[in-house]
């Protein structure tokens, strides 16, 4: 029993030696045509695969570049977040250290820390209350039995 590859090798061997019979040549033609078609098919498939590989490589390169951009952007955000966290920590420490009269950051800080007005606080609420308290302290005390409403009597 002869298999196809063995028959092909036998025919190729006879063709190389130049002793191929016309009938053997006729038997070789369909085999060579099949091989030529297979080679053409595999060359086309290889070309398509090469094209797809090039497209995939271009896409991978673009994706890598985008990843690098996003990593750089993320690093910038992390730096900004770190700076904001440091600033927030400093502000929290400053807020915890504030004593009366040191509220120079905002009126809300004045309102938060000064239920009674405080000397040295630059905000209007404390300043107006201090002025009112100072006027009340320097005004003459009313004399007992003296009616201020009856000035013309």
C-alpha cells in the first residue's frame, strides 16, 4: 500500500534523475498543482497574518503611549493631592492652635472662635462689639433719682 507522500517522493526522485515516464509526469501534474495552490494559500494567509500583526503592533504601541500619558497624569494628580493634603494638615494644625484674637483667615473663623468679642480680632463683629463695650465703659453712670427724660424741669 503506497501513501500519497511516498508516491510524491518517488515521482520527485525520478524527475530529478530525468527518468520520469510520461504517465508518471501526468500523475505528478495534479500533485504539483495542489502544492502550488497550497503554497499560494499559505502565502496569502501569512501575508494577512503579517498585516494583522502590524496593526496589532501599532495598536499596542498606541496603547503603551496612552498608558504612559495616563501614568504621568496620575503622578501629577498624586503630587497635587499630596500638596493639598499637606496644606490641609497645616490649616488644621493652625486652626487647632488659634487663640482669641488670631482669627485673621476668615470671618467664619471669627464666628467660630469668638462667642464674646475679642480684642485684636480684625473682623467687624468683634470690632463693633469692642467699640460698643468701650463706649459703655467710658459713659458716665446715671445718678440715682435723676430722671434723664425730664431735662427741662
